[in-house]
C-alpha cells in the first residue's frame, strides 16, 4: 500500500491561512515538493500584488515514534524552515515568524515536506502538522 497524505486548508483570508497536513507512511519516507503551493489559495488580495510565499508563525505537530519531518521553502536549494521530532508546538509569532529568503535561486513560494527514519518492514508511521501562515505579497 502506498503512503497517504492529505492536506486541508482550514482557514484562508487575504492575510492569514491555516493548513493541516496528515500522513501515514506505509512504504517509505516522503519527499514532497510543494506540499503547500501558492496555487492552493484563492483568497488573495490582488491590490497587494501577487502572492509570493508564506511566513510561518506557528507549527503544532505530532509525529510517529521513529520518524522526523523537516519543512522547507521550495527553491533550487531548498531553505529549511524547521525540523520536527516527536510532538510539540512552536510559536514564533512574537519574534516575527520564520521568513523565507525570496531571493534564493529557484524560489517558488511553496513549502516542501520531507520525512526521515521510516523503518523498512516496520510498522506504519503517521504525522499531523498544523501550520499557521501569513501570506507574503
């Protein structure tokens, strides 16, 4: 059976978005390019210019016991947002959030998801990640 991944946009306004990612690893680790893409969002204020990416203000997560997840902004050389292990909450709103380097070669504004540690022949591993994003124009 193949790995399962679901994405749900829980909230979307012209400025903020909340996205839930859930996955079940049944066969191997994941390397998902642009798990969150600019085209996933419709409520964008055109008066501010085109949507260029996202600031990450908060991440709530729960991961399977033996896997880790790393989130990246997509580019020719992806820029790491945050590595995740076990479960927890990271809220950097008061510090200005995690902001992408939009000048990086090949930057698309999307967010990638990579898992590591899936045990070959071992039990399925799952993850749930809730991201609070701010749209950047």
